[in-house]
């Protein structure tokens, strides 16, 4: 009868020894040979009538090895499950010599493995962490800018005969040319739409009074300020870092002149934007906008709380890990074994990722965090509606139901959605544990803080 014993070879690092007797594998080996004999197609013999001796001679050695290894795996799995051992990855073989296996002399065999044990630990106390909830101040300027954006977005474009206003929208064609406006053979040709105010202020005078089909010949670096020039350069397929590109000549032909008439700030406009609300005054409209801006920044602030909680858990949760086992696992698990130097280089990042995985596993287990199929389907629906720009009522359309059914059968998508929902639930749990202190901050300061933190991560 097979036995499995365990002995320590280091911190959270154990050696498992599996002993097999002949009776643990021989019956399976003999049965496998009989099965081969029934199925084998060998010239000169009818199917199922191949002599057992010939089968043993041809396939015996490999079948014998397979059955012994299969028996070892079975005993290992049974032992791990019975003793409820929580381990990292899979048991790693310890210099087991397969050459010891001999079907002509079946014997007692011994195999050695090493395992890395998962540790017991306590999470850092988030209630004692110094977490800051940033409260972004919503200014009148932020409200003004958003109101103007909405007025322009829902405004009406009317055609103009001539360029006469900094707010004119120009449909143009860029044609790469010489300084004389003669088109360059095989050069760039690209349509675009620009506001007149995108041009440099001292250049706009050259465009005033121009009509449809009129043109100007420009160099990008003299016609546009840096910010506008960069995106125009990229739109033309050029590199914004290339100084030669910025000095290229382009003939810009005007194909259409428009002027955006901003929407009036009246009840009709308020009702169009918020049909479920009865906004009657500009003050009520601005209050609604202010609330939405505040909600946006509150969401960003919540993400910052999540980030602070993440670092608190990662930096202040003490976890002992089987370092020697994990390094060996990294070194041996890729197709091409890694060198000691490669392993040492990769190990700190790997250890951080593993530590976070262990932490989140504990949070999920201790707090019964689950993700249901309905939640995954709802997640997929929200993604689809957002992508298509549709509202929730579209859910009843048959093609959407069919699309969701298809997504729910996509294993990769379901796994990704499961992980994202679970991660969100984990961070929502951390938010319930912290006791943040509030700090007023401007949008500019908050944005710089986030960008600085992201840069630090990279």
C-alpha cells in the first residue's frame, strides 16, 4: 500500500516522499497492456488478436512508466486533499530517477517532491491607516466650462460665406506642397476640421475674408501653436518630434465654412438634457452640473482611497513566504530554465504580485465575496450599452440578448469579467474598513498628485 510522508526542509518548505508498492501500479499496468492489445493495429495480425508478449515488447516500457507516474500523482493529490494542505503552484520533483523503473523487475519505488506552503497571517489593520479622502473643490469656472461644452455640443452649425469669426469651423484639405503651393508628387493629402482659433493669432488675419475654395500655403510651425500643431502633425501621419516635419509646406484649401450657434440656456435645453427633471432656471441647471462634476471627482477620489488601501495592505501586512521554493519554481517553470541572475532580477516583482494575490484570497475567503453569473451578465450588458451609446431600455432587444448569450459562453471574457468584478468588490470592502480624513484640494492639484503617483509606479 502506498504511503506519503512529509518533512521540513526550510521555512514553509516541505519535502514529500511517496513510496509505491508493486500492488499500487501493477494491476493498472496489466490492464493497460490488455487495452493496447485490443486496440492495436499491427500488420499481420487481426485487430484484437495481437499477442500480449509482442504488445509488451513494443509498448511495455512506456506504458509501465506512465502507470507508475500516474499512481504517484494519484497518491500525491489524495494526500494533499486529505491533509488539506494549502500549497503554492504544484509539487516540484526532487531529482527523481525515472531510469529506476523496470517493467521486467517491478519493485517498491520511492519518489521525492518539494512543496511551498501557504502561510497563515493577519491583514494590516486598515482602520488604523492614515488614509486621505481628497475633496475636489468644484469652482464656478469648472461649471462655466461644462455649460459651454454642452451648449456647443448641442448647438447648431450654420453655413457662412466668409471667414469672419474666431469661432468659425473650417472644413479643409491639407495638401503637401512646395512654398509656391504646387502639390508635391506622392505627398500627403488629408481632410480635417479646424476652429479658426486653432491657428496662431497673428496668422488668423490671413484667413479673414476667405471663401469656400480659397486657400493659403503654410508651414505648420508658423501657422499653429505647439499644442494644436502636435495633433495636426500626428493626424497627417508625421512625427511631432521631427523638426523637419514641422517646417513642411502645406496648401490648405477651404471646403466649407461654418459657425456654431450655441444653444440657448432655456427650459427646452434643460429638458432635453434632463428629461426626468423639471429644471426651470439657470441656477437649477448649474446646480445639476455642479453635482455631476462633484460626482466625477468623488469617483476619482474613491479610486485614490482604493490605491492607498492597496499600499497599506501590501506594505504593512507581514507575510512569510517560502522564498527558496518560489525561486526554484520561477527558475524551472518556463520553457527555457532561467539563470540564477534572471531569477533574482524578476523575483521582487513576482513576490509583490504573489503577496497581493495571497492578501486578496484571504479577503475573499473571510468575507464570502462571490461573483454570480447574473453579475457577469449585467457587467457585459453595461459594457455593451456604453460602447453602443444606448440606454438601459435597449436591453429588451433580441439581438442584445443573443449577443450577451454569446459573451457568456466566451470563457476568456467571463474570466476577465469575473476578476474585474471581484477586484471591485475587494476594494469596496477595503473602503468600508478605512477611516479617512478629508482634505480639500483643487482639481489641478489632484490631477498632479495622481499623475505623480502613476509616474512613481512606472
